[in-house]
């Protein structure tokens, strides 16, 4: 593929709108994000890691309106600002400062490339402990360190972009920002159902994916979910019970994915946006060889099947047609 213009170094934040900001803030608090401040009609939230806010909430439709990536340098901002349709380098009017270039991807999503934001001081992470497992007795004379209540989100990890042409959308992000294919799930005709892409940081190990480019069953466009790392399995399960007690809607989990390897748990916000807790992901680097997995053979390590509302954002005839194609492929694989 074409040599990328730049190689971004991390997913920085998402901008999310909600019809009822108070309800959205309550959900995010129960989910495990922590308030930084409210200003300019926006709410800024963070994880426990020493990073700038990763979630910017405002009044609106209930969708993700922008995604942002951190650039390595001011020179990278200059390169992006020279692209057709890109903005000039502008100051970020946000609590952590910095500068940004804004452009629009082929689906209409606003993409912000940022640099120079000031990191926050780290917060207390979820408690952790050693395990008495596999015949090893390491935790002796002490009880497990587990807290009740919300999970303690560490950081934003990845998101999934849905469209009718995930391969073309992946190519757009690869050519501009250096996202590179880790693995893919393919439909019976050989086209991708999902392209998992990671940051390209050379020999440095990174999460298996930072953006998944997924085929939308209704052939629409959207951020299908946003995902946040939590400290460990106990923290994820404590958060699961907390959200369940507070009557939020679990749409998939708890399980462990095959591609990516993470233990996952997916929840719907009051406005319908899916948020994922995950822990223990695969870490890979430039030595990783990408592979394609047929959708009929795609099985997670363990866990329940997703609920229909995880898979389907809206019903139309295209959903029925595409679902039938996938079900036939799975049926042939199981035979």
C-alpha cells in the first residue's frame, strides 16, 4: 500500500453528543470515567492514566461527532494541514490546550489530529493482586484486592467504524495516518467484514487494534462502539455487576475475543451508544503477520453470543439480506 503521510501515536479522544447530558454523565460515571471539568457547554472526562481527557460530551443527537488521534510532532500537523479539505493548524480551545488540524473522512466523520496537549496527573488505578492459579501459590496470607462499584477506566483504547466499504475506509486512514492491518474477518465473497487496524510504531508493541473498520449490516455509517481499558478481570467484573445493578443494558459479554484477545463487556448508554470495557489485550508489533479469517470460522475463545442490538443499529431490507449471507456461511462452516 501507499507509504503513509504520518503515523499517529495514539487514539486521543472522542467527541460525543447526548440528548440528555445529565443522564449521559450519570452513565459515564457508573461506567468508570471520571469528571475533569465542565466548560464551554462541554463535559470533559478522563481515565486514571496520566493523559489528557479522552471523552468530550455535549448536548446533541446521541452520536460520536469526532474522533481524534495524537500526532508525534508539530511537523506532522503541518503535513496533515496541507491535505485537500483539511483545516489550518488551530489552537484547541480545551482544558488541556494543544493544537489541531481537522478534516472529514469519506463517511462524513470529523477527524482531528492533535499535538501538544498537556497530560493530567495520574489517578489511583483499580486494585490488583497476584493469583493462586496453575498450581502456583503466590497470594498467601492476604485477601484479594477487589473494590465494589464502577470499574476504574484507565484510558480509551479503540473504536469501530461501520460503513458499506470497510476496505476503502481503512485505506483512507492508512494512507493519511499510518493505521496498519493486524487481521481481518472476510465475507464469503472475499470482501472484508472487519479490518482490524493498529498503530504503526515499528518495533514497539501496541494494542492489536485501535480502529476496526466493519461492514455495516444496514450499509450505513457510524461509530459502532468505543472501548476503554480497565485494570484487570476483577475490576471488569465488579463494573459489570455495578452496571447490572443500576439497570443499564448489557449487549454482549463477558467473553474473550479471538482477534485481539481481550476480555470484553459491552454496554449501551441511555442514548444507545455502545461502550466497551476490556482488559488483557494482545500486543503486537511490526513482526506480526496479518491473517484473514472467514466469517464462518470466526469464533471467540469463550463467552455468549452478542445480542441483536449489538449487531444491528437499525433494521432495513439490507440487514435481512446480509444476515442471511452470514448465517449461511456459518452453517456451511459448522456442517
